C-alpha cells in the first residue's frame, strides 16, 4: 500500500527492468484488481499519481516453478526522479515442496525362521503440506518367480491435517518359505497422486 501523507500530489513509479525474478514470473506485480501491470517496453514499469491523504495498493504474486528461496529488489521512484530510488521494495519468498521424512530412512528387518513374519515400524513425519490430504501406500509389485509375502500399512489412517505437526507409523511385514533377501522400495502418494 502506498500512502501519501503529504499535502502535495506524489508521482510514483516502480522499475521492473532487468529483474530476473520478475522476468521469470517468480514475482509478478499486480494492480489491486489482480490484473498484471502491462506497460510498453519503453517504459520502466507501472506508475501513477497519489493525491494528498490518499492511498494506492498493488499486490505481488509469488509463483516459482521449483522449490527454493527467492529474493529480489524493486527500485521505487517518486516525483519523476529516476536517478536515485526513493527506496527499494524488498521481496522474499520461499516455496517448500511437501515431503515425507522417514525415521529410519532404511529399515532392515531382523532374520526370522521360515514362514514367520519379520515385522518393523517406520515413523513418517509430514513437512510442507498446504492442504489436508490422505497418504496412500502403493501396492508392491513383486517378480512372478519369487515366493515371499510383503505388506506395508499405516496403523491408523494417515490423514494429514495442516494445522498440526503429525507423525504416522507404518508397519512393514515380510515373510518367505525359503531363505530370501530383498531390497523393497515402498512408494507413498497423496490423494492428488503427488
């Protein structure tokens, strides 16, 4: 929001030139009506007048394509002085992709007698989810020529609630009627197949 506390009309202008974060649409300057500012290439950026004791607002859209921390500075000029910025508008945004943290990262099941279940537990912590969703374990597809049983399941429904930190316990069972060792990757998705 730009506020004119003076007794004179103020001319303002943003310099959107030569700014990689703006050119790549990581940050986009929008009018308060959510329409992007579009100006001819000869213009340095949006500009306007603010009457005394009035205000003008604009919005910044943050839409990076990959996770990371993004920063940029937009020069802000007043009263047609384009030599020295009055100030800079500092923009910082961070995109955190939702992920799952497994503890332990790799589970080694203990050896057991034949046809007895070897059982282990993995704790799964959620991070970065922005909406409620349910976790789903994809079924394991084993080769046709092997004779083992593998099953992974959540002890209770793994429904992510973004309002609280959550841990889910996943039970892993493996059994075989002959000596067998296998590395199995468990795949988990959410309701939107992420």
